[in-house]
C-alpha cells in the first residue's frame, strides 16, 4: 500500500537480493490500494529471492525501504 502523504506517489524502486532491479513508474494516477507488478528474473523455477521496495516521495526524495519479503520463482506459464 502506498504511504499516506500530501501528494501523489507515482514511482517505486524495486530491489532484488539487495540490488536495484527495476522501477515502477505510473504514467497517471497510482492505484490507492493493492497493485500487482511482475518482471523477469530468470528461467529457473524454485529460486528464492529477497525483495524490498521504496517510494519516490512527493518532495523528490526516496522513502525508506519496505520490510524485506521473500519470493520464489514459479514454473513456466
């Protein structure tokens, strides 16, 4: 869920295993509640990664990182 601020949060930075992996930038208004985003991390199923995100705040600075989560890659679709 986006931080509750005076202004719009339209950019998030996603870190994978302690390193920047990708950014998510909304061209319009960002969702107010839960959103889903996916990106390619490899072809091998069953690999576990550590993920954290942080938001670009309305004043142009980066907010703090989210709590670290772990995700495991799935099989082919």
